[in-house]
């Protein structure tokens, strides 16, 4: 089922079909703060009130024209200004294909540099998300150069890739901040673990290296058993709570986000917003069969409501 939803995430024809249905959008709204920057800022403020930091994701990937990439850059700069104006505890997460990676890597890098410079002036940080494996090398190269020049960017390592431990070590040596995730794309078995237990084992192995590295990294997972392992590890190694953070996605395991924050751990929630939510939502469906059941329930309840309103008329 995971493979099926990740396949659909890339199909424009299914996207156009699915977007006609209100239940589809209603279900997506569990994972997305809203269509506008106002919606996103409101979600950040709510999180901040609960002692949780935010990272905003302006939805959009695989931008098809330089004009669109340019508009995304300007929207992201606006978002930074708004975060600053509202004094929100929040930074940005950015996908390089939104800034034109697949159109022209030099143009994409210029866009990232512009955003990172702006963030630096505002004393803020930029996280570069990791996309599918066709982007890995280019993303790491661009992040490393931008980090060398500006210092306020970090990136993401996906534990399902065989190469990731090596990449993580190289980034750690340079002092670059890492968000460690399991990985959300469909990758061939020549380059990625297929079995969850292998990905989990690699995650834990890399996580321990990051936690001991002395650099401030992010442990991004909702996996209770991995979070427990992290907590035991930092306790044993006497790693202070302010030397790393946990990250989770908007709408997922809110209880655990709150529990960790109230125990004094740094917690950040990843808050997506904007109209281009389709591929993000499909990846969330792929991760958990229960989300598909939730989607189907919404379909049934919409049918019931429609049925009722017809009979009421
Ligand atoms: C802050 C953050 C940023 C991320 N950035 C990236 C990125 O840049 N690149 C990338 O490839 N991936 C990214 N991801 C996604 C990541 O790769 C995983 O796909 C996702 O986090 C699910 O894996 P998991 O670690 O939670 O573990 P899993 O083993 O998948 O899940 C563990 C438990 O978490 C809960 N859970 C997990 N997913 C869902 C869901 N969709 N809906 C409801 N419950 C769920 C369930 O209780 C599940 O049993 C990010 C994840 C987070 C938290």
C-alpha cells in the first residue's frame, strides 16, 4: 500500500481527479495548517503557547518554471518577515525543487542563498528538506556551500538510504545541523532498506552518533520506541536536554509532542501550509494504513450527510 500511495503522489491525472472531492481535502486538513500564511502563523502561535517551536513549510515541490520558483522564494522571504514581526519561535523548512533544483541548480542555489541571507539578518535558521534520491547529492552540495558561506542552514538525512551513515558523518565533521528522518519517498532496493526494522536499526545507529556529536541536531520521528531509546541514550551519556531537539509533523502524535515539551525537551513541529498540499498528503497516507481508513471514514460520513440533506429537502 505504501508503494501505491507514493506512486499516486506523482500522478498528475490522479491528483486532478482526487481534488474534485471534498472529503479528500477535509482529510488532508488534519495534516495541513491551512491555505494561507495567516493560517500557518496561527498554528505556530498555538504551538508556541504550548511550549513547542515551529518550522514552516510552504507547500510546493518540483516547480516547473523559473517564475514559479522566484515567486516561491519571495513568499518564503515574506514568511520569514512575518515570523520575525510576530516574534514567533519558528524557522523555515524548504524543498530545493520548489526553488528550481530541477530547472537550473545555479538559479536554485541563488534562491536558497537569498533566503538564507535574509534569515541570517533576522537571526534565524533555514532547514533544507531532503527529497527523493535523485536530489540527494545536489542538495548536499548546495547545503554545504551555503553553510560554508553563511552558517545558518542545515539539512535532512534519511535513515532508509544505505549511504546515509556516511553522509551524516561528513556533515557532522563540518558542523552542519542534521534533521534525522526515516525517509518518505519510494526508493529502489539497490539504494534503500526495504524492511522497516532495517531502517529503524540504521536510524538508531545514526541517531546515537548525532546525539554524541556536540552539534545541535533534530531527532524527527513519531516512533515511540525510537524516542524512548533516544531518551535513555541521552540520560546515560549525560547529554543535556538543550543540546538537541525532537521534531514531529503537524497533526501527528500531538500527545507525545506535548509530553516531551512538558518534560523540558526541545520540541519543534513541522507546519505545512499553502494550496499545493497533494503530494505531501499522499506521503502521509502512505506512511500509515490508519490514515487511509480515516480518509474512507470521511468519505462515508460525507455520503451520509449528503444523503441526509437530500432526504431533508
Ligand atoms: C519534522 C519532520 C520532518 C520531515 N522531513 C522529511 C524530509 O525532509 N524528507 C523525508 O524524506 N522525510 C521527511 N519526514 C518524514 C519521515 O521521513 C517519515 O516518513 C515520517 O516521519 C514517518 O516516520 P516515523 O519516523 O514517524 O516512523 P514510522 O515507523 O513511520 O511511524 C511510527 C509511528 O508514528 C505514527 N505515524 C507515523 N507516520 C504517521 C502518519 N503519516 N500519520 C499518523 N501517524 C503516523 C504512527 O503512530 C506510527 O506507528 C519528516 C518527518 C518529520 C517528523
